[in-house]
């Protein structure tokens, strides 16, 4: 064929323009539709605008020729377009690979944050169990109350016992001094009836548990002038002295016997105080531990909240990366199946005019 003898390159492009003019009316709408996607890629290719315009103008005519009828310049045009499409494929594949790599990195980061949140959640559960157990142990308050009650009881017993013992000791002393001296004095003198002295001696006699009838007779005797007292009165005074001596000895024995219980009461108070101090120290230690548990629980909740926020943030990033992968894969697949597939089909076989409607 004469067309195969034309020079290639620039001359071929010029000839191609001539052939395009002759064949333009014969390129069907169907062919043009198939070529539009390829032409759009060529138009965006990183080549001079004049080149992309030239390739776009002759591409349809070149691809519609059967492969064995193509001139060299048709082949050169198709090869140049093939190179552009290959570059586009590489670009789309690179985008897809990059999207997959980003998704993999996001998955790793998301898994790491999921694991961190899970660990913090387990830690929080453990802390809450410990705190709950300590709160149950707060029944130590009852031990504290019991220790207080025990101390109060010991203090009451000590006060009552010591008071009674002191009263006994005071009565013993009074019988040995005041009552004895008064008895000696009023053997030779008289006391005024219903005087404070009479009342004092009556109270001391009652406290010393002197015989009530004897004490009454004694008080009647000492108000009499000594010269009016008879033999019976003198017997009463002697009997009172004997009763006072016996009561003093009895009270002395009671005081001596009370020293042991007094020490026991003091020891019981000391033990109760020690128990209270220990219960209080234990309670304070428990309260401090509970406060520390609550602080640790609060801090863990804050860390868990931050971890969940981080998980949520990376979940959004991961979903965005998934969308990017899907879009990149779909774009690459669509390009291969559509534009590139159409180009390869036409490149290999062309399209006879008689098959335009097929």
C-alpha cells in the first residue's frame, strides 16, 4: 500500500490528519463513545497540550482500523496512547497500594489502641472490685464503736469503783479522827442539840455503818451535861467506842481489799484505750486506702475515657482509610475493565464499519 511508504513521526502525523479528515464521517457514534474515555485520559496526560490534542484527534480513526490495515503512524499513535494508559495504570496502582498500606497501618494503630483500652478496662474492673471489698470492710466502724463503748464502760466502772473506794477511805479516816476526837471530847462536855456537830457525827456513824440504835442513844447522851449522865449513858459511850473501832478496822480492810480492783479497773481502762487507738488507727488506714482506691479508680476511668476517645478517633481514620482503599480499588478496576480494556480490545482487533451496530 502507498500509505506504508510514508515517512513516520511528523510526516506520519500530518498524513494521519489527512486520513482523519477522510475517515471522520465514517467514525460511528459507538466508536466515538468507546474512545471518549481513552481520549479523556490522554487529555489529562503529562504531555504537551499540542501532542494530547493531536493524539485525541486521530485516536478514534487509528483504533477503528483493523490491526493488519493500520499505517505505521496509526501504530505510533496507538503506542503513544498505550504508554500514557500504562502510566495511568501505574499511577492508579500506586494510589491503591498506598491506600492499602495506609489502611494496614491504621489497622495496626487501631488494634494497638483497642488493646490499650481493653487493658485499662480490665484494670478498672480490678480496682472497682478492690474498692468494693474495702467498702464492705468499712464495718470496721462497728469495731470502732464497740471499742468506744468498751472504754466508756470501763471509765464508768473506774469512776464508780474509785469513788466508792475513796468514800470508804474518807469514812475510815473520819471515824479515826473526827468521830474519835469528838467521842473523847463529849465524854466530859456536852454538845448543843440539833447542832451541826450532832448532824456530822450522825452522818459519820451512818457512813461507818454503826448500829443505828446505838448511834441514836449516843447522840442523846452527848447532848446531856456530863453530870446528868447515868450508868447506862457511860455504857453507851463505851459501846460506841468499840463499834467505832470495829468499823474503822472493817473500813481499813475494805480499802486494802479495794486496791486490787482499783488496779484492775485502771488496767481495763488502759486496755480499752489501747483497743480504741488500734481500732481508730485501723479505721484511718482503711479510709486512706479507700481514698487511694477511689483516686486510682478515677484516674483509671479518665485513662479509659481518653483511650476510648483515641479508639474513636482512629476508628474514623480507619474507616476513612477503608473508603480510600475501596475508592482506589474501584477506580483501578474500573479503569482496567473500562478505558484500558476498551483500548486493548480495539488495539488488537479494531472495529470494522460493518460491526458498528453490534
